[in-house]
């Protein structure tokens, strides 16, 4: 009996001691010159190596004695890694965060408030509004916009030509008729979809909701209310449901992760996709390079002819850790990566949308379509609890139940709205 | 006698069928590793690669820091296996051969410890290592892998040692050998196969562990192969060819190791298994 | 005849410990040797796991979100987390699913492993090496890519399993989503778990089978016993300690299944797929409620401990017989 009790007492003592030690740790802000080292976490695949090398070289020229460690992190389970890193005493000085994650970490005190330093960043006056919004919480700025991605419709120019469609649709109604023409021509192939739309693809359905004037949630004061059950939102969802049921043979309960590879197999006419997906479709390893000459893109049309629907602006931001020991050095490094020189390279080499509207014209060819679409963009509700809505799969589950016919649109939207209200206000 | 041969042939047939069923996913993994992308994503399955290629392996091994990852994994696993065999063996001898106060709590502890889900301990483990400055260090990872494999290894080795009758040691001691010498000369060779078997178990556990390595190791130069395997899935989708090539490469060392020692294992497992 | 066989079998498991002859050397009253031998292991285990285990218990009594994590300051709520869990019908549902899932997986794993072990006994040595090497290959394959592989094989469009099933006339499985219906989805999860569990269990059981004395089996066969009787009357009793170990380990491992669900469903399982470990992880790392997540983990350990009480008592008794 006694050894067990002894062991237990030891545990309790250890816990109390360490908990006390933990509670007493304070952030050390040093007034002496910062010597680094500077640790930066970038996500796998975000920045081309040449950009990172360039930034490091320019930084080294100014600070030859500071060691800079750029560490590439994987997307899988990244929030687990971020949670532990911020909880410990040695978080990285700079980290790249998906723009929908920022609010959560900013609200819990993980990121530094850089409102006062905003003007130090080149182009901060012309930063993309949605990305800037994703960095802003309660009027304070917590990160720097890094790069963006937006969605438009990628299509097979040859299939359009063969079906007698001479130009891309400029309204939702035209999209539907063009799609039906395509289904008439190619639909006998059981794998063919005029518009391949996996059921969980929330980011592709959002433009329809927004275009009709609906929204995911609205904020008054500090209280959020789910708004998907509004008549406008429901109208948008009805439109999408119509398109999906008539034009898509994709998995109504699946997600969009392999739509590019499916597209490359040659049985699909249109997909709603990000700009970088062109590269995946034509990738010699997993896609079909011969499609390069047969691809075109057009923005998601609005239900009002001639206009485009607002799209979700995806992308990443760069934040400085609240407990960083080298905030001044971190800022300088960030200024380089977020500045004109390297943002231009992000466009030309990386093929993404830069953080400032002034560089949007650098995109050419297909990427230019996406850059243009990005000018009419919206963001998800900027609440620290938004990440929890995403984690709870509320939107995806709602869409799936609508597309599979399990729930009617009014029922599904009202249930989703209630859930969103509850989660955002918790 | 011919009835026996018939039965054996029948069993051999069933054995081959079982082999095919169990190994089919492995076959699919290895063949995918050799297929070019278009064949991997074909809507009609391609059974045998029409245009086999080593590209996937090349891409997988050209990932930056791949060889660092290999070295790190090897260092971690070999250290863990070596230390755990020694520690587990000593503890197993103690539990198998001696009665002492604290024996029951010890046994209960090593059983209960295995019941705690690893994911729930990730944050506390990180915080502890952070306090002692061992985050982003292979030493911290080694310490934890050691703690995870020890309970099972102690338990299994205990069974092997307990299965060796004490009188064998006694006989050697009557002949004049000291306790330790008797033990080493008699018991150790009989238990060695069991050590090999539990060593392989520890090897596999440490070689394929993910979440602890992922959370603790951030420097690109310190990461292990399991983290390397996740690099094939980005927000742009999954590189199936690369992933399968990577998985094949990762599984290979263990299979080779097993083939080298399999003769010893079967003998070893039999010695300890029955008594429990 | 049956009684005779059982009697024979029983004698084989009797411990062969005999009281040693009294030694003439002076032996210290308290023998420090056993403590010295377990000291390194205890040091590692206590040093490395002591704090985390303690903190796990402590966290389960805290309200601990992301902010609390970063400020290292929680809010003590006593047993509130546990009350919340027990009162939550969703958690109770999760618990039910987990228990059923575990039972099914342990049962199927042990069944197939036993059959394969019996098979290994009866095949020629070339096939035996082939089959056991195959089993080890399965055992050695890193788990997460293996699950991705299975995910790919059951894919809606590209899945080879879908194609095969359609080809062999089991129905039209092209464009079939296996995860729309949780029951079907869990079948896929079970296939993956059992497939991964078989190698270790089968190899251990096979090793145990080779330990069954041939003389006993032959004697029984001469007496006219049929294979089934040999199995139940001789093999099973002799292998009982091994069965107990393997069943318990299987139960612990299968109750803790996480990756197979998490990775299979692309890290976004719907609530129908929540096993208790998934629930705990989701609460901790997705919704950032570490207190609740830890409480769920503690419940997990408690249930496993309760279920294994019989096993623990048995093994303690077994080992006490062995030692002096």
C-alpha cells in the first residue's frame, strides 16, 4: 500500500510545484540589442525556395551576425503543433498562419499587437482588405498579410467549343444553360460532370450565398447571429443545389481535395477552383500536361448579368509571437517578405495573389483571372470562435444534407444558423 | 500418408490465399510507388504498372533534409531499442525472480500506464520538456519513446524469464558459480530470443511513431521519417506516388531486419509465450 | 476420455518452482538487488511520465481553453468537466459506440489471428516463411500512410475496392461513398484495424501453439479425439495465460483507436464517427477545451482499468506464484 501512496504523493507534489512554476513565468522583454537567433515557421509549399533564400540574403546583409532559421512545417495537425509551441517558452518568432486561424490565436494572446507598427510595412495602405480583416481583432492588428488565393471557374475550352458554347457564361442563368448543353453532349459518360462540385465544398458554395445578399453570420456589438437562414442565403443555396443536382456527378458527401486529379482524368468540363489548381491539373506527375492548352478560366458569375459573385479569399498571414525574444528583428524580416520586391516574386514565381492590390497586375494568363476575381472578395466571420465552427464542420454538414436531400434547405439552414450562433457566442 | 500430404497441400493453398488477401494493400502500395501519376489516378485500376518508373522514389528522396530524417530516425530508434532492452530486461528479472514490497504496485503501474491515450499527454509532455529545455531535441523524443515501450517490454520479458525454471540456475550455483554468473550463463541464452522479439516490437513502435515527434521536433534538421511522410500531403492535395514510395521505403528496413532475425524470434516467442 | 485429457493439460501449466536449498551465505535482511534492478526503469517511467500523468489528472479538473494554455493559468472547476461529460447525451453515445467498436474489433482480431496461427502450424515451411514475412510487412508498414492507402482503395471514384466489388457482381459500387452511412464507414474502419492487428496477434499465438507438447496432442488423437476437441480441451487451457494477455492488450489498443478514424476521414470526422479518443482529441485540439478533453481521457483510462480489473488481479496472482 505505502509505495503506491508515496508515488501518488510524489505526483501531486510534482504537479503542484510545476504548476506554480508555470504560473510564475513572465515574459522577458529585453531592452538590450537583439541578437537572435530568429526562428521562422513557414508552411510546406507556401513560398518558393528562391523567395526564402532572397529574403534571408537581404536580411543577412543588414544583420550579418544574426542566425536565421526558416523551418518548414507540415499542414497535417498544424493546430496541435501551434498550440504546444505557443504554450511553451520557445515559440518561433514568426509563423505563417492560415487566415481563418488568426483570430483564434490573436484572441488568446499568442500574437503580438503590431497596430502601431503598421506603417513600417511597405504597401500597408493597399493591403488586400480581406486579408487585413483576417488580421484585425477588436480594431487591433495582429499579423501581416502574406498571400492570397481566390476561386474562379476553370473550364475545358475544347469541351465548350465542341458543345457550341462560344464564350464563358456571364450570369448564373447562363452558367446553368451552358452546363446543361454540356451534359447533353457528354453526359452519357457516367463519369462526366459539367460542373464537378463535391458536397462538402463550402468555399465554392459561399459565393452563391453572398451574391444574393446573404451571409454566414452578422455581428451587432459583440453578439453574433447565424444568418444562413435568411431568405437571401436560402436563395443562394437553392441556386447551388440546382446546379449541383443537374450538372455534377461528384461525391455529394465528399470534399474537394482530389478534384484536380479527377479533372485531369478528362471527364469534367468545369470546376470551381483556386488559381494554383491549374498547376496541379497540368502537373506531369499526377495530372495531365496536355491539358495546359485546353484550359481557361472565368470568374463565378453573379445572378446579375455582367457582374461577378464575391469569392472567399483564402490565404495566409504572418504573425510575430507575443513572447518572441527578437520582435524588432522579426519585424525587419517580415518587412522584407511582405514588401514589394518579394511579393512580386510570390506572384511571378509562386503564382499566388500578392498581399497588395498594387501588384495584382503582375499576374498574367490564367492567374490574372483569379487575381481579378480576388478584387471582389469576402471573408468568414472574424470571430475568435470561427475556427471552432470550422472544426465542428457545421457548414460542410449543412451542405451535404441539402445536396443529398436529407434535409430541406429551410431546415438545414436554420439548424446550421443556430449552431453557428451558439458556437460564435460561446 | 497421402491423406496427410493432401491436407498439407490444402492448407498451403489456404495459406497462399490468406497471404494474398493480407498483402493486397501492401502490393497496392508498392505498385503505386512505381506507377506514374496518370496510372495511379486512372478510373480503371491499373494492376501492373504499364510504365514503371522510379520517379516517385527519386522525388521522395529529394525532399530537403530527407537524409537528415533518416539519420535522426535511425539514431532515435537504435538508442531506444538498446536502452529499452537493457532497462526492461533488468526490471523483468527483478519482477520475475524476486518477491519484494512494491512489486505489486510496480506491476499494476506498468499495466495501467499502457491504458493512457497518448494524444491526451501531448501537451503535458511538451510543457515538461519545455521546462527542461528539451523541446526540439532528439533526447526528449528518445526519453518518451523509451517510456512508451518499456511497460510492454518489461511485461513480455517477465514471461520469458519466469518460464526458465529456477532449478537450472540453482544447479549452476551448486557447481560453484556465483549468482550473477549462473544467471548469465544459463538464463540469458534462453531468453535472448525473447529479447530479440521485444526488440523488434520496440523498433517498430519507435520507428513509426508520429504525434510526439511531430509536436516536439521543429527544426528541419531534427525531424524524423514519420514527419517526412506527412510532407506529401499539402493544401494542394496528396502526392500519392511520392507518399507510397515513402511508405515503402520506411517499411523496408523493418522487414529486412525481421528476415535476418526471424529464425531466432520464433524460437524465442515460443519459450516465453505459454506461461504468460 | 475428456477428463483424462484435461488432467494431462493441467499438469503442463503447473509452475515448476521448487523451494531452493537453504544457502549457507549470510543474506542481508532486506535484499536491495530487486530494487536496484527496477530502479532504472522506474526512474525513466516516473521521471518522464510522472508529471504528464499528474498534469492530465489536474487538467481534467480545470476549465482550460487556449487563453488559459498560453497564460498557464487555469480555472479550477472541480468535477464539473466530468459532470458535463456524463450529462451529455452525445458523450454517452460516443461511449456506447466505442464499447461496441472495441468488442467487435477485439473479437474479430483474435478470431482471425487464431485461425491464421493454426494455419501457420499446418503449412509447409516455405509457405510459413512467406506468410509470416507478409504478416511482418503489414506490421512494419507505417500506420498513417497505410490508412491513407486504405482510404484510396475505398475512394468514391478511384477506389480499387469499389471497382473489384462491382466487377465481381456484388452490386454497383462505382461512385459509392463508404462514409455517408456511419455503419458502412465503421466497417471500413474495422477492416483497417483488424488488418493491422492480425500480424502481431497471429505471430504470438503461433508461437504459443508451438509450445503445446506434441505428445499430449498425439496421445489425444490416438484416443480418438477430433481436431475440435484437441483444440478446446488441450490447446485452449494451455494457452490460457497467453489468451488473457493478448485479449487485454487488444482491448486496450482497440479502445484507444484514433488514427484509423481521424486520418481515414481526412481529419474531419462527423460526430457519428466519434470514438472516445477522437472525442477527446477534438475537444482538446480542435475546439481548444483542454480541460474537457483531458476529462474524457481520464474516463477512458477509468473504463479500461475497470474492464481489466479481472485481468490485473489474475496476472498479479500468476506472477506471485512465480516469484519466491
